C-alpha cells in the first residue's frame, strides 16, 4: 500500500463503532432512502448475482437481500475487518430469508473470476476509490473485469449541485458541521477532515459520466437526488 492508501485504510478500520449513527445524523436519515433507491436501481434488470462493493457495515447488501428474488445471490466485499464484523452482526439480527455473503477483499484485486456479476452496486464509497486515489484506474479495471458483458454498475454517491446557492450551502455544511461534529462524535479527526474535503472537491455528475465512459462503460445515466447534492449513476459494461 502507498502512504495515501494506508491513510485511507486506517480511516476505515478506525471509524466503525459510530459509523452508522454519524451517517444518519449528517444526512438527516436520507442515506437510508438513497441506498434503497440504489438497491431498486440494481434490481431493475433482475440480476442473479450482485456485488455490494465496499459494503462497509452492510446496509446496501441488506437492502438488496430484502428486495431481491430468493434465488439472487448478494455478496458484500470490504477490506475493513471491523466494518465486515458490523455487517455480519446486523444481518444475523435481521433473520433475512437469504443472507448476503460478506468477504474481506481489496477492490484492487477482486477475488472473483472474470464476468462473474450481473450487477455491482456501490454506496458512498466510489469517492474513496477515485478522489486523489492513485489506484483509480486499477479499481475501475477490476470492476469492469468481474462484471458480465451487459452487466450494470450502480453508484450512489455525493455529488455537486448545479445550483450555486445549494452547492455553497452544502460545502459550508461539510466544512463546518460534518467536519467538526464527525471528529467530535467519532474521536477520529482525520476521517472526517477527509470526508469533508473529498465531498467538497469530488466530481460533479457530468464529470463522473465522463470518467465512466473513458473507462469503457457505456449507456451511462444519472439520477440526481436532493437538488443534485447526491446522484445515482448507472453504467453498462
Ligand atoms: C464511506 S464507507 C461506505 C460503506 C457503505 N458502502 C455504506 O454505504 O455506508 C467506504 C467503505 O469503503 C471501504 N473501502 C475503501 N477502499 C477500499 C478498497 N480499496 N477495497 C475494499 N474496500 C474499500 C472502506 O473500508 C469502507 O467500508
């Protein structure tokens, strides 16, 4: 791991205890609604095999498992052991008809054969893979590799509102409340300084479409949420 990757890895192995609570506070509970929307988008084409990439504490995997047909297999992958443990605990409590399978792994070297998944979903982690990350191209190549031809990649991620006033307010909120409250509640200042900075400087929806097209995806579409402060991108291999 390079120094930057190690910093990111340290952030995600340190944060989990209050991770869900902090997400909920910062988004006023909307993160759940946005993951639900992303899960529905993933399921539109009735995939039989779905990967929740960078699954964290498992919320998207759980939604997918709740909504998918019983013969659909849902796999969650993350490189943070503490995040995966939370995901396991949560799913065990829910008594789902079909449990997602959680796997420890790095997006740089996905432990799946070529063309394995009908759909890959990622919630609030694409920014981590692509914001000032030297491995971006490798991550994207791995995502393309494990998707079936015609398979879909669904990204729900923070974005930049095209309304100047809303964008300014959003950035102010990230720079002040999110940064300071996140550091205070979690006790992890680097994690919330990173979140605040990366969310303010991340791609807008159109730039993200360009990145996906340049990587080799096609038919990229965007659904903007909350005046464009969040967006769901869908791309086809
Ligand atoms: C902001 S969290 C999002 C978690 C979850 N998807 C959600 O909706 O809350 C980002 C997650 O990406 C994981 N992650 C970041 N880089 C990764 C990589 N290269 N390989 C695997 N997991 C990674 C982190 O461990 C963390 O759990």
